[in-house]
């Protein structure tokens, strides 16, 4: 029986899969092409291990090793990257070279005045912060310093290795294998393709921004439709285990990490079931990115046994996977897209959010309705905790900063768990989503953030009362 989500014309005529037959797929060559790169991708993104007391995935350890090697020069490198982006954009606009007329490179540098203004603002503000010149509210350690020295440098290192190794995870059959294998439970529980399990796992073990990066690419390649990409980006791009450890230790509750992360997982899973069934996500159409159309095939196609059929689909993907030259070109193009297009915007949008949070009373005013809700949930020090429940929209670390001064262990626990469960913060994930082709705008992100807050807060409060009883 065909998948109800699979239209009759979903398989594109003349696609490589049309010509494939099971007896042609299961070859030693295809098996090796599937296994070897996929194992590298799994090792880089999905398998956490402990090294010198730290828990992370292979990509994360490589990123931190690079950060240790480059040290204090990383902020300077970031600023140089921003200005290269500006200069190349101006050059492309004026000279219109052939190499930038189409494809990803064209999309990087052919941008409208609005995006260029943000890109330029990011470069200018980062330069002022690096040189420590300009208004204190823009260059202080709480705003520009936090963005340039603590966030952008981490993203620079993480995204370098994420972009280089991501094709190993998504282009050699592993996504097809897992997606087909867990298709039924993910369709039943979340109404999503099974391959979205990879997004969630990469986020939990690596980085939420890596999860968004995977979602962006899967949408643009036709494996997620508009609704699915919006749902996955806002409900499955979970803050990593490593950062969750930082949060819970910062609020002086490191001894409760297991209880804390269990609370995050439970509240996050329930929110992933509920929030996509509400406005605005429920209104997103099940249509695909027009330049590529639908490429996803989930129904059993080669064999009635789900494991065998999943393996055949992986072989089919491996058969047409990119060769070494294509792999290098794709990886370097990914790096260029992230470094020149995304990072300057993350800085510009992030510093706007941080200045608003740190130097205006906006979040304090907006948090007033949260006081009676926190009181209803019997959260101690509700007045002090209220701003921390909403300031995470600006940056994921700010709630922990505000909560550090709260005396109640239960309240600090609730704020720490909520900050990780809200997922959408403009200094990083929100900026990536807005810049991407995923069909979500700023106001929709606000609504989704508030919905996730209202859904997860009672769950977290209930679990906290049980744990602190």
C-alpha cells in the first residue's frame, strides 16, 4: 500500500531510482559507499563520548581543538570573514562574474538591500567590538563581546567541521536507511518523515545549530516539505547535551543533571507532539521547494521486510552518491555559504536581541503576565523568575544568568530546563531560520517560542515539584 503522504507523481520520471532494481543495488561497491562515509558521519555527529572529562561528539571535539589552537585570534578571523563577505558581495554586484551567476555561490552574493544591510551591520559592529571602539552598550561583554568572543567563535569552529562532514551523514544513504526504518512511528507520533530522527539526534549529541543546518539542506534538496521543515527546525533542533551541562552547572545544580535532562527530554517530546498541531505550524502547506520538487520516497518499495527495504533504499542512494571531487566541492560550498552568508547575519540579529534584552526593560514588561502563571504553578520567587522565562528568545544563556541570583533551587531548575526546551533564540537558531529558505518569519518564531513556553512550563514545573518534594 502506498504512503498517504506520497502523491502519485512524487517520483520524478527519469530519476536514478526509477532505473534501479533490487538485484542491481546490493553490490559490494554500493555497500561500501553506504557504510564507510556513513560511519564517518555517525562518528562525527551522533556518537557522544568522554574525553578529558568532557562529553561531546567527534565534530565537537575537533571544533574545540581548533578553538584551542587558534585561541585569541578567532575573533579577528571572524571579523576578516565578515569583511570578505561584504567585499565579495559588492564585487559580484558590480562585476557580475560568471561563477556567481547561478547555484549556491550566486545565492550567497546576489542578495537584496535588506540582507546586505544586515550583513554590513554585522561586519561593522563586530569590528567595533574587536577594536573596543564605540558605544559601551554595543561592545560590552554582555552584548558585542558575548556575540564575538563567546558565540561567533564557537559557531565559526563548529560550522567549519559541520559543513565539511555533513555530506557524510546525509548524502550516502544513512538518512534513507534510518528514515525508512523509523518511518511509521515518526509519522504516527509527529507526522514527520523518519529521517527527521537524524536531525534530533545530531542536535542532542552535537549542536542545535547543526540540526537546523541539516533541516535547511534537507528542505532545499526536496526531502522535507514546507510544513515538515518548519516543524523540525522549531521543535527538534535541541540544545546539545554538552551545552545543557553548562547551563545546569551555571545555576549550581550540576548534581541533578540526569533529572534535569530527563525533564528537558520529556517536555521537549510532548511539545514536539502538541506545538506542530497549533497555529502557525499547522497552517504550513505540505508542498516542496519548487526548484527540486519532492525527492522523498518512504513507502516500501523493494522488499516487504522493513529492514531489507531500508537497506535497499540506502544502496540506491549510495549508487548515485557524490564522488570525491563532488564531495569536496559540496563541502567547500557549504563552508562558504555558512561563513559568508549566515555568520554576519547571526551577529547582527544576535546583537540586536542582546541589546534589547540587556539595555531595555522590554522583556521585563513582557514578562508581567508570566508572574501569575508562575504563582499558579507554585514556583517560588515568581517575580524574579518571570523575566527569565522570556529573555531566552534573545539568547539561550540569558535565562541562566538571570536565574543564578535566585535562591530557590526549584525555581533555578525550572528556569534552566525551560531555557533549553524553548529552542528558539534569536542570537543563533532564530537567525539561521530567518536567513534560510525554511518558510518561517520573525513573527511566527515569536508565536512558536511563546507556545513552546506555555506548553513546556507546566510540564517542567510538575516534574520539578516531584523531584524537589
